[in-house]
C-alpha cells in the first residue's frame, strides 16, 4: 500500500475520500469489531453536518 500526501480539496459535503474512509471503517469492523472506539458512525458524526456551529 502506498501513501499519497495531497492538499485538502475544499469539496463540500461528503467527498469521495470521506466515503472511502467510511467504507474502510465499515469493512475492517464487519466480522469482528477491531476499532471499538472509532467506528464508521463516529467518523460520519465527526465530519458530518452535525459539527456545524448552529447545532452547538
């Protein structure tokens, strides 16, 4: 697996990269929970629209 470092895209909403990370977290925890403190739902919550200051 190679590592690619690139700049933030400023793409609004759920970007392709966002979905790739979410799919990865779902996949690695599918058969057995590997990362109980960082499941896909936490990823969605952390970077989703609920982090808007209007919800605080």
